[in-house]
C-alpha cells in the first residue's frame, strides 16, 4: 500500500500500518501504543480526587526528569506556550538579556523576551557549533546582563549546548538561566537544581514521547517566579495554585493528554533516567556514524552533537523533496531544514520511544532512497557501522 495516499481514517482502521510507519522526525516522536490506549480512557472531571492524584503524580515524575525539587507547571499548549510562560515568569521589563542563538529557535526566546520589554542581545554561534564556557564567561563578565537564554538542544541544526557548564558560569555572575529544553528533556540529562538552571521549558511531543499538546515549565528549587507580566492565560500565580491541586481550578487541564503524559512518564521511570540517556547517546552515535559512513556531512560538530536529533547536509544533486518522497513512500518520515537551511539539510529524530530496529530500518531506508536518487553508495555501509555501535553497547 502506498503510504502517501493514506488518509487519517485508514491509519486508524489499519492499526498495523500505523505501527509499521516510522515517525523519525524531531518531534512529534513515536508514541507507544500503551500510552495511546491510556489516553483513550474515560475523561474524568478535572477537579475530581482521581484526576488530581494522576496530575500530582505526573508533576512529581516531571520534577525527577527536570532534576528539581522546585515546581512544575503543566498547561495545554505547544512548546512555544511554555516559552512564553517561562520567559514571562522570569524576566521583567527593562531587564537586559542575552540569547545564545544556535539556530532557528533562538529567535523564539528572543521574541518572547522582547515582547515583555526586555532588552535583548542575540549572539549567534557559527553554524553547527554550540556555546562553550569561555564564550559565556566573556559575555557575562561585563556585568551587562540579567539573564541568559538558550536552547539545550537546538532542533533545527541538531546542536547541543553544554547547559551544565554555561549555568555554572552564569551563577557566578548572578545571571538568571532560562533554558529551552523542548528537544532534550527526557532524552538528555537535566539537573536544574544542581546546575543552577532557573527555568526550563519543554513540550510533551519530543523526548517525553507523548502526543503534542502539553507545555511544561519547571522552576528550580528556590527560584521564585515573577508575576510582573501575567496575562489571563499565562498567569503564573494562578497556575501554580492549580498545580498544587487541580481542585484550585483556573484553566481546564487537558485531562486525556495528562493521562498520556502520566503513562509515558511511568515508562520513563521504569526504564530509568540514566539508562534512557545512555540509550539516546548510543542511538545518536549509531545514526551519526551511519550517516558519515554514507559520505554525508553532519551539520553539528563535536562536541556539540545532540543525542535526540541528527542533521546532515543533502549530498550534491539530491533534492530534499525527492528524498522526502522516497523515504515516505517506503514508510519512513524524516524532516527537512528550517529557515535558511530549508532544502539544504535533512533531519532524523531519534528520541523518546525509538528502538534499535527502528534506527536500523531508517538508515536502511535512507540507503535505498539515496540509491534510487542516483547517489552512489555501497549498500549496507550505514547499517554496518550502526549495527556495530548498537552491538558494542548491548543492543
Ligand atoms: C528547541 C525548540 N524550541 C521551540 C520549539 C517550538 O515548539 P512548538 O512547536 O511545540 O511550539 C521547538 C519545536 O520543534 C523546538 O524544537
């Protein structure tokens, strides 16, 4: 069956097709059936004791993932809603912030801060590189900035920033640290309290392996969110009260989405955070080395390569739309470039629920798709390398 012409009903009717179609984009990521089924449970009253218990346990598990004993806000919305809430509740008009931009999503942080009257400087890293301690030390030692904002993983270029080191420097200069962890949380380690990350934002649809629809903002222990920029929806005081108990109704929680997140977090806890981060590290290495074995150039350079997504330049003469079409026709969905990199790169997400055989299937499909488009490779060269990486690490 040609996947390109399936409509949503067919996906639902032929459940087995859905399970064979690989969603290998950098979010939304594959959602486990168990989680999808949990999501289909009857909708409870959002102010019932039963739902409050699920909500409470969900927040407790999220705190473990963020590495904080502070507080977490969970609201209906995409990751950008989390950015808006996180920025509004940590910065005030007249403050000066620096955004460490490693790609497309850096502008989201800058825009969110500007919209509340924060003076924003954007410092851009060379393409494919993240920021090191030294860059940050130099920037913050001037004493100009109240806050530093950055992506933990910049999805558009698959670049990782060493937030642990950057936050340590920022703390030395008394600068607030606001991190977009939308593409990292659940797949790469975050220790907000230990590292000194004041605010960290994520969404449900990436490494937390839950469908899109929830925005999550965490505040480190001891950080008091600011109420200066509250709006009707992004009202941190009222939302925090609702997080204490959903009986303190302010906005209606996305009840079934919370079931899904609860389900997925239980899976995460069962796997164990360390094991999960290690798995992401190994899978990233398998994909990255596999792509390099095909002669492809990765966008991110070491040591700035993310463990949740990989981006590579399209080889000369290979058009993105054609590569996408060949992959899609073979049942694997990958992503293209964003902004200025549209048509120049492709991206593979390897986060959340993804398994070793899905990594191999994706690379194998990429090999055949590239061959179909006339790119000369030795069939099996990517999967050979990836197999070795996976095998060495016990997969
Ligand atoms: C790092 C990063 N920040 C922000 C966003 C925006 O999130 P959303 O599309 O969920 O609003 C994304 C989405 O891909 C992202 O990867």
